[in-house]
């Protein structure tokens, strides 16, 4: 994957799933931002995919 395609994929995923995510909005109110962020990282498959793409971006940036 090149840098542009990784960034486009990240944008697409966040726009599609994260921008209006009802789970994160609910968790922010109940657990605060750090708790909600923790859920994204540890318990959401979308968050898992974003982390994967973030690592891919680091790899292409370091080439
Ligand atoms: S990573 Fe998952 S829980 Fe977090 S905002 Fe995106 S879709 Fe919602």
C-alpha cells in the first residue's frame, strides 16, 4: 500500500463508521474521553483496522 491509499482508507473508515458513532458518544458521556478511546482501541473491530492502517502509514513514512 502506498501512503495516499492508506490515508484514503483511514479517511473512508473514520467518515463511514466513526464520525457519527453512537457508541463513542455514549461512552464519552459515561467514561470520559480516555475511557471511550480505550474502547475504540481494545474492543472495536473498526478501531483495530484503524490501528493496523496507522502502523502501515508509519511503515510507508519510514521508507
Ligand atoms: S473505533 Fe469503533 S467505537 Fe470507536 S468511534 Fe470508530 S466505530 Fe465507534
